[in-house]
């Protein structure tokens, strides 16, 4: 809209000024809204480009390789659990060098689905027979007389003393020592 058009219509100069002022403010408001929308469109286009690039990067990921890595990791965890359980069984039986005995056993030990040793008593009897030098000799109990019952020489110790000994025994696996320290920390004497 221009001034000449309005003056040709026969409008007074004051009316023309008011009309042009109002028209100018409306046009300025609309131009501001257009610029705002153009900025929003530019931001959305940039976000869309970034999202498309991320999708392209993700499509390059080898899912089968990741699944293989996950399966290998799960198998390694199962193997670690089996090793820890076997070591624990051997240590509780008084084995002096669990690593050596486990090396000698190789993969001949059977485990259940949770990683626990299947039939630990049979395993221990065969291992003690085959590697007797790796186990502490059992101390004969009692007085040796036929009429007396065997007495355990270790029962003279309190439970706290046994926990302290287990917590400080460097021959035991770290997890077993930590467990003993936790039990010692929470120990309440009756």
C-alpha cells in the first residue's frame, strides 16, 4: 500500500498517515514472526541432519559382532564363576596350592548350570588321592584310646578367632577373605 493510492481515493493526509502507520506495524510484526519461523526451520533442519547422521553411524554397527562379544563375555563370566567355586572347594578342603591343582585338573571338572562343582565330595576324594602332597595332612583327633570319642582340637577356638584367622590367611582367595572380614565386622558375641 502506498501514499499515492490512498490520496487518489480522496483520503485526508492525517487518515493516510494513520493507515500507513498501522499497516507498517502489522507488516513489522509479520516479518518478525517469519524470521522466528525461519530460525526454527533452520534449527529443525540441523537436528534432522544430526539425527540422520547418527542413524547412518548406527547402521554401520556390526550387530552380529556385538552379539558375539556379549556371548563371549557371558561365557567368560561363567568360566570365572566356575574357577572361583572350584578354588573355594579346594581351599576349604585344605589345599595348599589351588592354582597347581586346578591346572592339573584342567577341564575335567564337571559344573552345574550355576557354575557350582558337581559332586564336590567325589572330586575332593579323587584329588586328595592323586595330589596328596598338595593337601594338609589330617590331624588325628581324640586321645587314641578305643573307648574315647575323637575330639576336634580346633573347637577350643572361638568363632571370632576362626573368622580372624580366615580373614588374615593370605593363602585363601580374596573373595573368601573379604567375606570373612564382613562376617567379622558384623559379628555379635552371645
